[in-house]
C-alpha cells in the first residue's frame, strides 16, 4: 500500500504546486502585463484619483438629473456584485409583471410629459443584475427629463449620448450600448464647464 501511496502523494503535491501556485501566478502576471486595466477591475477614477466605480458594474442612479441604468435584481441592494444573479422570474410570473408595472409607473411619475414608448431595458433587469449599459434608445428616452432638470438642450444631450455610445464589438457582435456611469460623468463634466 505504501508503494501506491507515495506516487499519489508526490503527484498531489506536484499538481497542487502547478495548478495552485505556478498557473495562477503566471496568468495574473500575464494579465497585468497585457490587460492591466481589465485585470484590476476596469476601475473609473475621478480627477483626484479616487475610485468612483467600475466600467463593468452598474450603479444605482435615481436622481432626475442623471441618466438611469437598467434595474438590478440583486439583493439586498441594487448592483450588489456579491449577489450577481437575475431574478429568475419567467415572463408570466405575477411578481415580474408587478415589478415591471412599478418600474413603468416610476418612469411616468418622474417624467409625465414623456409619452414615448419605454425601452425594455429601462424596465427589465439583466441576467446578472449588474449590467452597466443601456441602449441608445433608453438613453434618448430620458433626454426630456434630464434637459428639464439641468436646463440643457435636447441637442446637447443627444451629442453627449452619441459621444458615449460604444459600437458593436468587432463591428458585428452585440448591439450599440451606452455605459451609464461614464455617460453621467460626462454629463457632470459638461455642467461643470
């Protein structure tokens, strides 16, 4: 039995060192060399160097003078990266239907003059509950409210959205999207000028 145990222990130690030490250190080092921003969480800092968020995780904006992102299904608070998940509610689930009705009513209450169709990404949560992006249509839907709250023109806000719209990945994957945090930072910077 010792004859069989010794090679097993040696293999266990070797694989532990290889997969538990050497491989992670190598991959971490390569990531830091090749993709340092992404490897460190795609953090966004203000002009003082203070971290204000990540380009990969949404934030809750509910101020009428800012763009709002997709609703988050995480608990116990929105955009909780430690609890990333969707609501797992099907399209006929009454709880999902009620949540969508509440979100629709909130949008109508905050901007009663906006009679346009509400983009679906403003009333439904993403699969992760952390999505930092909205569609350009969802950003454009909010222009009247923000223009009124900030005393800006619709043209200024359209230009800001266009500047912050990311195109399809490699020109054909996904859809155009707008990162809500970077859009709001650009909005605040425009006002500060």
